């Protein structure tokens, strides 16, 4: 487990910039800037999220002037891959139980419209989509949000809870209320994995493999 670190001193400018990013990036920007249900709109939204990823990384490197290790992006080792696979196994197993047990228990349909729509997309685009989700969402929700909020609040557990809530609710507009059980469970595993390892590579692998099972298989 990574060694504990002393919280960094935060300037007012850094605080303002970070809060601005946390608020803006949480908005459904894709639906605002690339509305519609066409394939071209889907491609535009993916391009937008890749752009936001570059923007966030640039902010960390050139505005904050901090290394990417400050958000848990460190040199990968065999443990990076191993914990990523373990995390994916835990998420797939838990989500399977949610779909097979909890959804029927509450009279919810497992045929989610968004899932059906994504599976109808070309294979190459689905790969790009889940890769983007694994990269952007882990950098933003786990690495950046947890680390910066922990520095501001001095409470790592609170930062983790805020990150988990934000990640879960971000799936509401595109997936609906029922899917929050799935997103919340997956987010809890990913949050716990990050707190345990502070290795964002493991999170990205776990996220990619889990979405790959859902969107690429079957």
C-alpha cells in the first residue's frame, strides 16, 4: 500500500481553477455541445471528451506545474496489471448479480436502451468509447477529483465519497435511475482500488476490461 503523504499547500488560484474544472467537467457537456442521437453526434461527443482529457492533463502539467504522479499516474508494474484484472473480475461478478438478482427483484428491465444502442455501433467505435471512458473517467473522477479534494478538505474519505457520488450521478442523464445501482457499484470498486493502490493504471485496466465485457462481448 502506498505510503501516506502530507497534504500539499493549496493556493487560492489553484483552488479556484480546480473547483472550476470540477464543476464544468461534471456538466453533461456532450449533450450541450454535440446534441442529437445520430452516429455523427456520438463521434463528436467522444472527440469532445478526448479534448477534455488533454485539457485536464495540460492543466495539471502547465498550470498547476505538477507531475502526473500527483493524480496517481505512475510507472506501471506487474501489480498494475494484476490489480486491474482483479478489480475487473470483482466488478463483472458484482454487476452480473445486480442484473440477474436485483433488477428482477425490483421489476427492472435488463434491456437498457443505452446498452442496446451502444452494442449496435461499429466495433471500432465501441473500442474507442470504452477506452475513452477508462482514460477520462479515471483521470477525472479518481485521480484528479480524489487527490485535489483530499488536499482541500484534508479528509481523504470525504474526497472519495464526493468522487463516488459525482461519478455515479454522471451516468443518470444517459442511462437512467435504474443504472445507478450498476454505476454506483462499479464506482465503489474503482474508488476502493484507487485508495488501496493509488495506481491509476490499475483503475484504467479494470475500467476498460469491465466495459469491454459489457460492450464488446455478446
